[in-house]
């Protein structure tokens, strides 16, 4: 990605034509084809958390002989892979297109999940989890870019948040799946955890079949000199939408057209300048949101099953995790429309601060909680945190130029997750291993709460009012005819809250 050579100029109305579309069945194809990867991610993480006891069995009993610290380290390897995969595949997504990369990254995930199921020792398991993370990290960049570029502006917030929240559908399914697979009277424990990972690979193959029908992003195509292909795709979409809606689409005003200087590739220097020179405040905003949610989720959820087992003697954590996961998904589903109506800034700030305060309260009460009340606290906290965390991905994909969108998502995901997602599981794994009682893990709760509250406060001052706005009006493409050099100053005067 070193060339910024201009290959042509076009005046296009493609973004306005996509944004004016009514919601029809075709959009559900996009949601199902792209959003199901979050279900797979939730399934993966939950299987690891719920099956920690099976993984800690001796190899002679079908396990891998892992310790509690190993389980935390495995989570760290998975997240490390996701961070690297996001950066590597994110760059390729901006260079070679959304569709090509979301097919490749799904393939990486599938093969690595199969390898996990056949793990013979701890080292093999760590490597397989790392490669699985590579695929999932790449998916985050490619999928969020494609979703936001294909969904009309009036629905973009709720769809993006609900799709990211569907992680918890997989989490609930994975938790329930582990119940029979960990029941010795149904399936041998040493075989059950392997079957669970194998099921993840089977589901991924089903996602492949649906994704074949998801088109490349027309926005990406016209930027990269493939405007005829972009026009053909949009015409096909419009024809499908008119048939499903049963009425003709309105014309697009001439004023809604934009002039684009087409490029084959966008240089890394240009991308770096975009983040740190043109939009430094938005960079600070996204980093704070990603760090807060990554630490909160990974610190709490990666070792939630261990906490239930070690401190409360729960032998089937699946029921508790399923209830916790349902609350998370309901939070994203119920609250997501408000991000398009009440607004991004109010909702993001509110969900972050409220979930942080509730987590701090839970930390002070750990000594008086049991498995049921801890789960109830978790349900209340993450009902709000789920929607807020999903909005972090939405923010990163909305507030930076189209040409850098995938890599920006990847960058913030990687940095935020490296800080919160790697240190969180390691910290909690060791806190649990060395704890005399559950109150010894309270410092982790307090740290997560502080980071979430800080993220909410930063959102109040730096947040961008992107609700029901075209992507190109939130931030102009770098290749747009108008000079983007005013950058943050002009954009945030129009869209940022003060």
C-alpha cells in the first residue's frame, strides 16, 4: 500500500442511492451473511470459558492438563492473534476489497478451529487459538466496513450495534451446548470439548454459503477505479429493493452527488496522517472506547466460568453463562434503535458510565455474592455495556474516511484489545489462581469500572453526532474533490458535541 497515484475522477451518486433505500428482505441477507461471524466468535469464547474444567483434565483423561493460569494465557493468545489479524487483514481489506477479505478470514477461522479440536498438548492448543484469533480479528475489520457501507444511514446504528451484539447469541448457544458435552453420562468430557470446537467449524461452512450472495461494497469499488462494477451492483440492489418494496425508488438530487479522485491504493503514510494529524481527537475517542470495553469484557468474561467453579463450586457453568449472554444480547437489541434516535453521544456516554458504576458496586459487594447474585449483577452491568461496546466499533467505522475505514477499525481494535484483552485475562487468571476468596479479584473490577467511566466521559466531550448522517457527510473521503485538510476542525464543528 504505497501508491497514491490518481487514476481518474468521477462524479457519483452511489452513496446517496444506497442511503435512500427502504429496509427490505435483501438487507436481512446482509445481516445474516455478515453478522453471523459474531455468533461464531461468541461460541468460541464461551466454549473456552465453559470447558475450562475439561481442558484441565490430565491427558490420560482426555484433557490437556492445563492450569487456571493456562486457561487465562490461552485467552491471551487468542486475543493476541485477533490483534495481529486485525492489523494484517485490515490493511488488505482496504487494499483488495471487503468481500475478498471476509471470505479469506472466515477460511482462516474455520481451519484453525478444526485444528483446535485436534489439539494434542497445551502448545498445540495455544497455537491453534492464536491462529483462530487471526481469522476473527480480520473479520472485525472486513465485516464492520462492509456492513456500514451497505446499510442505509437511517438504520446503520441499530443494525451495526445489533450485529455486534449477536456475539452473545453464540455465547448463549455455546454455553448451552457445553452442558450435555460436559455431562459424563452423555459424552465423555475428553471428547466433548473437541466436539464443541468441531461444531464451530461446521457452522462456519454454513456462513460461507450465505456470504457468496453478499456483494462487494460499491463505495470501495468506485474509490478504487471500478466505478462500472459499482454501478452495476447498485442497479441490481435497486432492482431487488423495488421488487421487494413494491414501489419505485425516489430520484437522487444532483446536490447529493460527490466528486471522487480515484486511487488504486492509499499509502500507509496517508492513513497514519489521517489518524494522528487530521483527526487526533477522534483517535483519542476511539482508543478510550475500545480500551474500556475490551478490558471490561475480557477481564470479566474470559474467566467468569473459573470464578463460578473455584469460588462457588458450580459444576455446570453453562446455565449461568447462557443467562448472562442472553442479557447481553437483549441489551444490544433493545437499546440499539436509541443510537439512531436519541443519538450516539448520549447513548454511548450513558451506557459506558452506567455499566462502569454498576461494576464498581459489584466489586464492593463480592464478599456477599453467590453464583446467582453474581450472575444477576453481570446481567445488569452488561445489558448496558453490550450496547456501548458494540457502539465502539460503530464509532470507529463511521468517523474516519472510507479509504482508511477497515484499517482504522483494525487499529483501534488491536490497540484497545491488546491493552484490555490480553492483560485482562492474564490478570484475572492469576487473581483467581492466587485468591483466598472472591474478594481478592475486586481490584480487576475496579480497574474495569474506571476505564469504562473514563470512556464515557471522553465520549461526552469528543463524541461525534453521526446518527442518521451519510458516511460521506460525517467525514469526507480522502479522495473527494473538496480538500479534506480542514479535517477535524470542520467536521467536529458540525458533528461533535461540546
